[in-house]
C-alpha cells in the first residue's frame, strides 16, 4: 500500500537558494509523524513546500499516489491536504462560523455534516459561532484554525507548531485533540518545538538539520536516543 | 439655508460612496492604493456619453453599457499593467497607477478634446421642499447609492464570491490553502470595482459636467472617504463618504468654494496623524 503522503527528494527555498535539500519523508494513513530539529533547520519551509505555499524546486509530493509538487496551493487543498500555518491561521475579520465554512470551500455540499463533527470535537466553536475570530483568545483561535482544517476532511493534515503560543494546559488539550483526530485515519505530519510532548503522541519521527533528514526512527526510539536528547530535546528533559 | 448645504453634502456623499467602496475592495484584495480610479471614472462617463448622446440610447441603457465597458477596461488594465507586476512594492504600483490614469485621461482627451459636455436630458425644474431644492437626478443618485450599499453588503455577506473576497482580503495565504483561488478573487474584484467606477462616471456626469478631468477631481475625496472609513473596510467607506461629502459642502459656509477640494487632503492628513487605520479599519499587526 502506498503511503498517504510520500515526499521524495524535495528541495525548496525562497528564491535565494534552497533551504530544504533532497528531503524524503512519508506518513501513512492513521499515522502521526513529528519532525523536530533546531531553529533554521527548514522544518517550516518543508511543510510549506508540501502545502504548495512555497514552490518546490525539485522533488515529488505524492498524496494518494498522485504527484502534487508544483501545483497551486488551492489545487493541493482540493486534493485533500489541509495545512495549518503556525501564525495567522484564522480569518480574523470573519466569524467563527464563516471560518469553518471556508474550510469546506472545495466541497460546500458537505459543509453542514462536517461542521457538526467539528462542533462535537470543539463544542466552544458552536458557542462562539457568531464571534469574529480575531476577538478570541489564542487557544480558541487555535481551535478555529484546527476546526477549519478538519472541515476540509483531509487525508493529510500538516501542522506547523500547533502548540506554539499556547498555555501548557491548552497545549496539552491540543495534543489530545491531535491524537483523537488521528484515530479517524488521517495522516498527520507535524512540526513541533515541544518535541517531547509531540513525539509522545507520535508513531514515528524525523530529526531535521540543515535542510535534510538527519535521523528517521520510531518516536519512542528518538525519545530514547541520547544523542538526540542532548542535541535537540536539551533542557526540556 | 443650512439645510440646503446638508442636502448637497448628502448628495455629494452619495456620489463618493460607491467608488470609495470599490477602492476599499480593491485595496483589500490587491494591497496597493490604485490612483487609476480617476481614469476609470472618466472612461465610464465618456462611454455613457458616447452611448447616450452619440448613439442616441436612453440614459439607463447607456449607464449599463458604461458599467460593463468600464469593468472590461479595468479588468484589461489588470491583465496588461498590474498582473505582470503582481507582488511589486505598493509604492511602485501606486506610481504605475498614476501613469495609467494619465494615459486613460489623455486618450479620452485625444478623442473628445477638453470640452465640457452633458448628457442628453430634458431640463427639469428642481423639486422644492420649503427652502430646499433637489433635482430629479440628485434623488436618483441618492437612491442608487443606497441600493449599491445594500447590494455590496449582500454580496460580501451572503454570496460565495463575496466570502472569497473577504477571506482573501483578510488572509490571502490561508484563503489559498483552503482552496480559494486568489486569481479568481482578484478578477471578480476588478470587475465589481470596475462596474462601480463606470457607474460613478455616469452619476458624476449627471450631477456635474462631463470632461476628461471628471475622474481626477473626484479622486482625492474618494481616497479621503476610503481612508477615513479604514481602507479595506467597505462599510467604513460608506461612513467615510458621508463624512467627506458633508465636510466638503459645509466648508463652503466658512471658506470660498475653491477650497472645497482641499478638504479631502486635510481629512487624509489629520487621519494619518491620529488614527492611521481609519474609523472602522483594524490596525495591522506586524511581528
């Protein structure tokens, strides 16, 4: 069986040379895969290149067997890839309900049933349906961002630092949610600073350095590795 | 006497409001101040003039042709001028748009000279309500402005393309990754704005006179209204138009009417000093 997401030989950057070099990773349906690495390793660039926000200079991004590398971000979204950026991940001027509706943009016929599922997962989003997203707290906004991505009913979910800027309690809830969403069979590729917590809910992990994969292993093995903990998990351990 | 100034101010506002809304929509999606609006409005006025006076069509039909023709011209100006420069610095695009307005204006002048013209309409006495006089055209102008305000609101709040425009104005990258095609949103916005500029040309030709500078003379009050309301906020633009329209007319009470044109500049200057994001706009948060 082919992986839900298969990235092969990907290189990408912002015009002045590539930041990500010849990178290959995979994520299967029902799998959570976390990518860790120091700042500047190219983690965000990688995730943006998969989503089509940054145009890859080389390589393939296969989703469900089809190569999406080089397509417009809106077209990649249409093929079932939902990317949640780290910042500016909601429409601040739009209401929570309108934000969710845009999540189902490519498939408006199913918006109502999907909204009910998202509301079941995040009951607060039903309560704040009429509020502008920009007026919500950081944790609530993150829920809107996450709920909007689920409205896509994606086969692949790309999360860039989902716990960034959240209080420890809210971050904990976010990781629980990621795990329960994953149980529905979505492949989740996540970049995360909170490496211990993220790897704790992941099946596999990659360590990225200087735009390349430095290590690929099961999440447990990465957590147990002395070398990795010294280099990247550091004082958090 | 003063009531007449208020009526004139409201009529003035009704003329400024639709293009201010259009400018606000354009800025929200394209993120640069487009000074070509003067040229677009002039083009709208002369297309209507050609259809009404030269081709002998009734004014309502000439107006519809002007709206469609200007929308097409505005879209073409994007295809030829702005599209190849997408992503350029806003100041560069601003200068380019000023050049574009001169080009459109002078093409019109080449064909029609600088003569002052008017639509083919029977002269009518203004209606009188006590001391207040108002013409048939001014009443039509008021009604149209209200209808356009409601229509733009309905478009933005309830239609799929309206929601796409708001989402793209709010967060273009996120809209794109949720499947909203930025290219389609930009095209729709140019067409909607173009139709509103074309209509403004017709209405300005009704209320004032038709000449190549008709659009340029409206440019500053339109910008003042859009900035006053918070540029990128169409509802703010309606409020801004009302305030600029009244301010311009009421200035005549205390200053010679030649200073009327300066009012827009003064409003822009004061706003940029004390509330740069306008009345209803939101300040941009940058990290």
